[in-house]
């Protein structure tokens, strides 16, 4: 029977990419690999830098769970500027107060 050390030595070692420097690079590499578009690493890197790592992970998780023919195109569409609607904090709180006032009427 082999010991744990022998089993670990026999396990295949994964080659690490030496060009991955940060979370942004790692996520761009993961997304491009998962979607089968390694040659579009730069595009994903630019999108992630623009929208942030947290939002990119959220969109990636949504797409990864779905069964779609072209996930890269959906990722680009979901992260496009016209689909990213973010309200400023003051505007969001004033609209919430306005809707609360309308309900009491």
C-alpha cells in the first residue's frame, strides 16, 4: 500500500501560467478558458477592469450555470455599458422615499 507522499508524487501537476499577476488576470484567464476563447483574453481583461472583479464573477457565475450556445457573446452583452444600470446613492434613496410616499396616499 502506498503512503500519502507516494500518491501525491504520482498526481499530475498542473502547469501554472506565469503571466497571471492579479485577481483580474486570473478571472480573465478562467473566463476565456471556460468559454473556449483563449485568444480573447485581452477583451475579457478589459471588461473586468471596467466593471470590477465582483460584478464580473457574478455575471460569469450566471452564465456558467446556464446552457447557452455562445457564452462569450452573452458575457459581453451583460457587461455592456447600456446594460449596466447603476443608480447613484442619493437618487436611489430619493426614489425609494418617493415610492413610499405614493403608497401612503
